[in-house]
């Protein structure tokens, strides 16, 4: 297992070739001490046993797909499901694959590029898919660029699955959160979408104005306000660290695990988009390039 660390004057980033995992994001808090802003293992080998995609690139389709698969041009493709739900690309999604370390640049804007070639019908998905992810540091921001091309029409939805923790308290109750998201994708108890979009107004899902997370826990697909560049903002008064999330994707799944204090911002397409015609298309055709760009900007607010 290979580990690469890149850094500039603001951020130090450690990445693994296994799962294209973000292992560490080191940034100084208000006491001048560096903090790792993502949950992870110190020993890279421990990620092999991980079942919650810590810091990984998730695919070929991040999130949930219903009906045991999907159809393209009247051809049905069957996917592995548990209790009627296909999750994060199947039994052995991209987060469980060894990626190729293609490029490392150590300069004022350092970067790491990794790639993975997913063969036709891997986990049931059609087409040979060439996927790549680039992690780039520009000043106090981490840019994550997912790209993919295919030789056959297929569905693609990639995202990074980092669990952010902005201080050492192991709690998110005191974090202040703002989401540029006026609606959520309505889901059933198994978290599959109903197909409806629901306003957050007058609900405890409303984070349009910044407020403490408190006891609210989420595993929720939020619809990003149309035309909005900023998706989310998160702040810890303990460390003084604030994180801004930007994306070119129509949704962000906000996930707060019950087991520990952290929060994910999975910038991506709507869940189950291959099966719900009113959702944004998840199809990628030969000659096209899938492009998912996210920016995580870190500031010290004192």
C-alpha cells in the first residue's frame, strides 16, 4: 500500500493508493496546533477491514440504487443488493480497489492524481470505465476532481467519503452548519428516494441559516440551490476552524454517523437517479467525460 503526502504553507494532505483514500488533512487550529480534520487510521493496512468508506473514493455509483439494478436502452443490468438496496458500488466498490498512482507534483500547488480501470460488468455495471481522481492544494483549499470516460453507455456517480472532524472533541453537537439547500430528496425508511423533493422550511432539516447541529443526525440527500457555488459551511468554535464546501454537483448527501463525532459532505448526483426519470441524468456515454469538482476551503476564524 502506497502513501503520498503533499503540502503547502496551509495544508498537509496524505493520500493512499488503496481506495484513493484521504488519510489525513492537517491544518492549524487557533492554538497553533495542527489537527487532522478527517477521521482515519494511522496504520494504512487497517483500511482493508474498514466497512464505512473512511476518506475513500466511492463508486461506480455512490449512494443507493433500487430494484436490484437499472436499465439502459432496454437492457437491464443486475446489481448486488442487500434488503433491496445497492449501496456505494456493490460488494467491492471503488473504495476497496487499489488505484494507480499516476502523478505527484510537489510545488506551490501540489497535487496527486490516481486512476482506476473498472472492467466491463464489474459489479454488474456495463462498459470499461477509466476513472481518475486528483487531489490538489491551492492555498488553504483542497480541490477534489473526479473524472471518468467509458467505451459503452453506463451510469456513474463518484464522490469522496471523508468524515470531517474540525476539533478533538469527538462530538459535532456544537458545530455550526449552514447548507445552501432549500430542499431534500424525500426518502423511505431504507433511505431509497420516493422521487419527491421536499422543502426544508419549518423542519429540523433546515440549515439555510447557520445554526448548531445539536442532536440532529443526518443521512440525508440535500438538493443544492440552483446556481449556487457554495454548498455548505461548517464551523467549530472549539478549534476556530471553518470549512466551506463548493461543488458543481446537484446534490450533497450529508451524513453524520451515530458511532463517532464527524460529518460527511458527499457531493454527487441524486441517489437512485438511474431509476427515477425526474432526477438528473446519471448516464455517461462514449466520447463524454464525467466531471465532479469539489473544493474544501479551510479558514481559521478567531
